C-alpha cells in the first residue's frame, strides 16, 4: 500500500481551519505567498512517497543493530537520509544566518506530518535535531553556534537529547550524570543515559549530544542541572573532525515498534571522560532543555497525526477492495466492498475525523509559535507565545492518543489480515504506541496543562480560547446549512462543558491540587474535543462559503461531513469528560491499592 | 512479574454481581455447594500460576514453528498441556457420560479467565476443543460420539474450527471447500482453509478438525454448507489410531501476537482427499458451527477480561515499585511511588473497573447458559437461553475491546519501560489485539446484537434487562451510602440512555436498517456500560450490606469504590453513545469515501 501525502488536506487546514486573520499568504506568512506552501508540500510529498515510505517495512523487519563499529541502521537508510538532507528538508525553519530557509514552523509542521507518515522511525532522527538547533540558537555562545549550528541546520550532523537515566525518567530532578570543569573551560562528563533515540547511527559523520548533567557544586533537584553539548567526534576550531569523544552506545533496546530507530544506552566517560561544553548558564540547563522538549512535543504530536492518517489511508484502501457480505442497499447478489457496511464506515469516519481534528490542533500550535516569533506587534507576540504554550500539551497528548486509537481501528477494519504482520497495519499500532510516552508522558502533558498552562494565568489563556470557540459557534448558527446536521448544538455542548470544567479547575487548583490532577487527563481530552471540533467547524464554514461561491471542488462537501461526524460522534464524549473532571476526583484519589493485585 | 489468579474477585462476582436468586450454591448450582467453586478455583490458580504463566514469555519469543514433521510448539508446551489435561481441567463442563465432570459453565468461565490470563496463546487450544465438544454432543451420531467425544473431553485430543477461506472471512456464504460422498457414508474433502488456530501441533496424538464444506448438490450461499469431522489421524473402530489423513498445515502466519498459538493454512485433499464424516444434517452445517462459535464467543470475551486483569496486575505492581516525582500529599522530600500520583491512579482504576465490569458480564452470560440447561422450569430455561443469546455478543465485543484498552493503559503506566519488550506489558497489547477480530469481529457482534438479538423479539429480551437494571437502581437509591458517591444518578443516566437507544433501534430496524447498523457498535458499548455498571452496583450493594453486618473483609470497601469509579468515570460515556445511536446515522451513511485516500 502506497502512502499519499495529504497535501490538499494540509493546505485546507492551514488556510481555513486555523482562523488565520489574513489568510495563509498574508500577515506573518508573507513568505508563503505565490503558492510557496503548496509547492513545498508537493515536493515533500515526492520524496516521502518515493524514498521514505518504501523503507518503512524493511526498517521494521531489519531494525538498527549494534556492531563493534557502533550502530548500523537498516540497509538503504543512510542513502535515504543523505538524499533527504541534500534536498534541504532539514533546513526549512533553520536560521538563515546558518544556511536555513527561515520558513514558518507551520510549514515545517505540515512537512513533519508527511515525513512521519511515510516513515516514523526515520523521521525521529531529524525531529530531535530540530530541537537541538533551537536550543543552540537560543542559549549557546557565538563560538559554539559557529562551530555546530550550520551543520545541524543542513542535516550534515544530527542532534540528540540525553535526559533520561534509569532512576530519572519523568522526574529530571533525580539526574546523576556529572560534569567536571576542565582548565580550558570545557567539561568532562561521566554517567549513563538510557532511552537515547538515535544516540548512535551511521547516517552522518558526527552526532551532537545535548546532555543534562550536574556540576560538582550543583544544588540538588532540578535547580542543579546544566546542559552540555557533547559531540561524538570532537570538532577542531577549523571545523574539521578531531578524535573520537568518550561517549558510546553500549546497548540497544528491543522495542514494541520503531525498530529502525536505535534506542541507545549511552555511556559517558568510561575511558577518562567525555568532553563537553556548557550551553546556557550553569544549573539552568532545564531552560534550554525545555526549548528542545517543547519543540519535540509538538512534533511528537504530529507523529500521532501522521500515523493516524497512514492507518486511515491503508484501511480505506483495504475497505474499498475487500468484499464481504452484501450491504443492505446494494443491488444484485454480489458481495459488497466492506466500505459499504455502516460499521466499517463508522470506523473509517472515526479515524478520519480524529486525524483531521488532531492535525488542525497541531497546525494551530505551530501557527501560534509563528505569530509569537514573527508578528510585528509585541503584545500579539506575547499572547501568541502564551497560546502556543497552552496548546502544546494538548497537541502532544491528544494527537498521540488518537494515533494509537486510529492505528488500532485500522487493524480492526482489516479483520484477520490486520493481525498478520505482512499487512503493515500492525506495525502502525506498534510504532504509534511510543508517542503517548516519550517527550513527557501524556499524563505529564495533562498536569502541565492544568497546573501550569491553565491555572498559572488564572485561566486567561484558556478563556481566550473559549471565547474564540464561541465566536465560531455564533457564525455556525447564523449559517443555516442542512449539511451541518447537529454540528452546532453538539459543539455548543462541548464548549459549555469545557467552560464549566475550566471554572472547576481554577476554583480548586490551589486548594485541592489532587482533585484537579485527578481530572487532568480527561480535561485535556475535553479541551481537545472542543478545540478540534471548532477547528473543523471553521473549515466546514469555509467550505460552505466556497460552495456557495461556486467552487465545485468535490472535497468540500466531504470536509463538511467530517466536521459534522466529529461533532455528532466524537464531541459528545465531552459530557462524560466534564463529569470526570468536576465530580470524579474522590473516586480516583480515595482508591485503595494497598490490597489489590 | 508473577500472575496471581483473582480467586476472591471471581467468587465475589459470581456470588454477588450476577443477581443469583438463590446464591452461588443454590438453585441450578447445587453441585457447587460445600465450597466446590472456591476449591476448584484455588486449584486452577496453582497450575495457572506455576505452570502456564511461566511459559507465556518464552511462547511469545519462541513461537510455534512449522517443520517437516508438522507444527512444533514452544519448548515446555507439550509437557504443560499434558499436566493441565491430566489435572482434568479440560473436562469441567464435559458430559459425565464421556468422562466429563458436568459442572456449570459459570465455573468453567471463571477457570477460563485464569488460564487465559496466565497464558492466552496456550489456552486458545482447549478453548476451541470446548466448542468442538459441544457441537459433537449436540449434533453427531452416537457412533461418532463414542469414537471421539471421550478423548476430546479428557483433552487427550484437541479440536479445531475450520471456517475461514481467503474469500470467506466474515461472510461464510462464500465457502468453496467441497466434500464428495463416498460409498461407505464418509466424505472426501478438498479445499484450503486459512487462519486455523492450532490447526496442527505436537501437544496431542490426534487433532479433530471441524470443517465447513459444500456437498456436490448444495444450494449456494449459507444454506448449502455442511459440517464435517476430519481427524488428523483416522480412528479405527476400536479407537486405535489409523493412517494419517490427507489434511496438512502448509504454512503459519507471522502475527502481531499470540506467537505460540500456531495459525495455520490447512490443505485438505491434496493427496487424494481428506476423509471426513458429516456432523448433523446436510447443508445445515452452520447450525452446528454456531454452537461452536457461540461457545467460543463467550470464551474469547473472557480472554479480554483475562488480559485486562493481567495487565492491571502488572501495571499495579510496577506503579507501587517505581518512584518518580513527589505526590502532593507525600511527606518528606523522597520520590513517591507513582501509584500515589492521581493520573496513574485514574489509569489503574480505569483498568480495574473495566475489567470488573467485563468479568461480571461474561460470568452473567455463563450463568444464563447454565440456567438455560439446568433449571427445572422450561419457561425459565427458554428465557435464560434468550438471555444468553442476547448477552453473548456484548460479552464478546465489550470484553475484548476493554482488553485492548487495558493492555494499552498498562503500557502507558510503565512509561518508557512499557515500550520495551522485556517488560512484558507490550506482549499483552499484542496478544489482546486479535480478540476483537476472531470468532466474529466486534462489528459483527454489534450487528448480531441489534438485528437479531434486540430487534427479532421486538425488544422483549432487551427490555427485560432494562427492567432488572431499574430494580437494582431502586435498591441503590434506598441505600443511602455516602461511599456510593454519584453512583445512582450516573447509572440512572446510563440506563435511561440505553432505554431510549433501544426504543430508537426498535422503531427503525425494519424501515431503516442502515441507520440502525450505523449505531450498532455504539449501542453495544452503551448496553455494556449499563449492564456492567449495574452488575458492579449490585456488588456494591452486597458489600455495603456485608459491611453493615460486621464483615470486615478489607476488600469490601474497595469493591464499592470500583463500582463508584465505573459509574462516575466510565458510565457517563453513555450520553455520547446514545447520541451516536439515535442522531448519528446520517453522518455515517452519507460519508463519501470515493475521493479520500
């Protein structure tokens, strides 16, 4: 089954679902004028469909291997990476001063969906490099930037994030890796890191590790963590490669999915110390790391969208081909393609609508990031930064959750064939399952949302979203279109539920944090249902307007149908989620697990 | 991580959640008096925990292999099977005339949960033998019974179901395997079957295949399908084994999970014809096959419960051990076990409550089967048969769906470790994913529920359930217990939603079958939420009474808490499901898939 990049869907979402005041090619997106976005996505589609997608299965079956010469990726991987990087795809958002194109995050987010749908295990590598680029750009000295940034931007080298240690997964305060200052201003690192994605590989000539460690005099906890740059090969002042540094991959994990992406245990300093350089200020390493994490969080969300869309495409192709039973309205006696059976349609529409909503949320987050960087007005930049910060945990958690749900539905639509590995549907479920876990588990995202993003500004940012949602609902109610079905009342209910749940959180965040935390995950889902449903409704409104203006693109009625399906079948979960948030804490927190099991 | 059979949970559910009028040891369960049920489950626990569970991992890693001598199972498997069958475990419900114990289906269902939780891939083999026993017992001639039944009951031989062909998966009308009558009254079979579980193996000296095929003069479609018994080795009149029959496993599938369970492509008659014997009447093979299927459907539902419980046990053990972060109410500075974090508690309670509800539904179905066979009153037997028939698709689909959900949550609770195969949580997700597919996909279960089980008797059976639910709600409202929280109003809502959705289905089943089918799956889920919620509430009522009577079993308050959690966090999904059923058909059936993908 071939992957087809959903270029039209991405462009429609970017143009019509995000509520861009001046359209895709105006305002902060002047550099997307003249169809730059479309042209870029069409080029991305080509390499994704023809180079990356065909390597996805072999990557699953012949995962990365650890050899005496380090980690070796799947056959074909290094060539594909070179072709991809040579195409300039790593450099879309990179700073122009260092060879990047400086294009919007929005465009790169759309490209990221395409890469990850074609081949998630492959695309993880540049995904992490992107985070590294931002951390360097924001926090490193000019000297370090000059030495490293250009080649990370071009993709000649890749970057990694080294946070996790066995005792320090979600809780970074427990990090023990230590960094000893050297007379020349560098540091020697000693310690061990686990779960390091692409910690070693043969795609590029050098790998730049970004490592959390403690200085000798560091205070305990998260206030004593510093961020270091540790190259695999030392880099001479002239940019040439020096000797091998003392950092090695010592083992690979045997994982459920993304087999082609090496998950490394890294040993630092087992042969005298790994040379590293401080990024940013001592003991303030988490600031730089959070820049990398935030970037990665959105992009991991995009992985959820990507897998969901790939699963949908594959399931739809199968459902149109496979004949079983006769649909009620089918003429003759022949078996019908299963796409004609209502329950299969329901599953397909569920996949499609969840994917579309999550895609809109991810693109919306990228848009907020762009405004926060590109708008000429400082107030608008600040507000957009707050918005991006609010939306990021929703984009990450909701999208990765629905990635797993869609992949599982994709298997179900294939029936028995879905359980057979050769079909490929099973790989999507296996690959998708990591995304709700890494870059901050979805539980952590939910905590971040309620405690930091909603409660810390007394709900300002959240209520701003709710007000915007209500404005869209007003426009929908004014548009009396039969094709909208129950879209308006169902989204009304969802937004009202979100508003009441938000009020509950704000009332209780200080006095009863445990009660608020008990409802954090349902609240995040509720927020996503309202946000995603409204984004699709915005698209439906635009489609309705375009049809009225004579546009006969046959995809437009389908976009209205998807928005309607989301509102009628998925958004109604809001009522239950509201109850979980507002009335459910006692039965979570009083549960007694002392005896069970 | 060791599996512990939940004997106390099973006994509590059997005693208190099913609404047994005369208690577990009265009425149709006279043979369970004197603690027979508990004693049996405790013995089952021993062999499950000590023999079957330890083989689960190796079975996953060293799955069954096809060799020149046929299929070879995982090392240790044949010895474990022999020990298990020698213990008499295959014979619990078997007819006493053929060496069975003739005990209730309820007891065997509880045992099945234990076997499948310990080792699902192993337990599939006897699960299918059970179906074969029932088909033989009901439809075969005395001669065939005498030759085969005893050794299937004892487990000396195993049975298989051979339905699926490449073109005939869910749609059995498309079956092409043919059976040619021989002068001696036997038949020669020719054809190919796929997805045959344990179609070949080395656990027993013979394998008895139950095969759907067409006679030469058979009418087309499902009215021309006959059922045949085809032994791997022919059986002489004295019971000794004769020559090898012409049926062979020609390949094994490479599957997502249950690696130790061989999924065979079977070739019949490639060397002259596979000798077979007709079971039941010509062209009425589906009757016998549905007996096997119905039995298997309940037991596949039980697999969902089993995996969910195993996943819960493993996740709970990890959550009590693993320390990350400090819980809000934790004293001191040390990291807290993650079981103290509200979001982890929420996930654990979700797993626990879903498992408990599905378990109650499966046991309730088994209870109805027992009443249909054992009650002295013919009317009650008939009503119970109708009830079993109504509940079976719910037990199958809901339980297998929550099996996947719980396994996925189990991975999430483990964080990064959950994605590592050695942890074992990933195997549970991989294994669980087949259960919503085989023995009739869950979509087919939903169609069966709405079109056959609910609509065909004008809702009589469904409304009887709803009336019983309301009676329990009445009792709950009379019991003013603070520990019940919002249990009563939330279950009230759920039952009301079910009642309205049922009325909608009955009004539209004939006139708009496509509208009804579009809501079939949400209706099944809605029915399960009400049914499961009420069963747990019945248990909560019993626990409340027992506590009031001075019983200080510390598990009793936990049972109330589980019922309350289900009502407060899971049952509220009913409102959305009702809307999907009653207002959602248009957006399912009007979806246009012609363009997408």
